[in-house]
C-alpha cells in the first residue's frame, strides 16, 4: 500500500470499489468526514491515478456472449517492435477482453468472449494468421469460480 494513502483514503477507495455510483454525501458519511473534504480527496485520488476511472460491470452472458475462452499465444519473435505490433493488433479485436504479456514459454494470454464457438473459431483463425504469431492454444472455460474486480484494501 502506498504510504501516501491514509486510513480515510483507503476507506474511500474501498467504498468506491464496492459502489462507484455512491453519492459524495453518502461516501462522506460512510468514511466519517464531511462532504467537501471527501470530494477533494476523491478528486486527488483521481488525479494521482489511484482511481483510473468509473464503469459499469456488464454480464457478458446476458448480453449474448456465452463463450469465454483463454488463448495462449506464442510469438516467433520477442523484439519490442513485434511485441508492440501484436499488442496493437489485439487492442483492435473486440472479442478480446484482456491481454496479458507473460514471462516464460507463452508470450501472451488473452481472455476472449464470443457469442458462440463458430464466432470464436473465426477469431482464432484471424489470430493465428496475425503477423509474428507462431502458435495459439486455447482453453474453453467451463465455469467461473471467482470474478473479483476489486483490489484488496487491507488496513495498514
């Protein structure tokens, strides 16, 4: 935990992670300060980069994305230009929810969603044909046992 955060800042972050739509007045009440300094603290946390943004967490299955697959990508070159080109390619792919560069045998792992297996197979063909991709291995998910979007906020 960053030493720049005091106990109230950590409480604010905890509350905002749990409910990003909370009003400033309610947030201030929950963390034990008045509304004006609470708003100043939230703005400072945003400016310092502790709060990257606000968004709604959507249920992909209810929106028709029934298939969740992890794709493990091995590139033929790890030169910085090739890594950057692959990352640019991935950012343009709407089915890719997350992309992580790894150390070790696999270069990237992608978390992908698709409405069906046919759509995902078409994406895998596009992915396999992307420049510098040596091979792609995929694992279809069966169920999700944990989906925590929150950063642990233990007290100091």
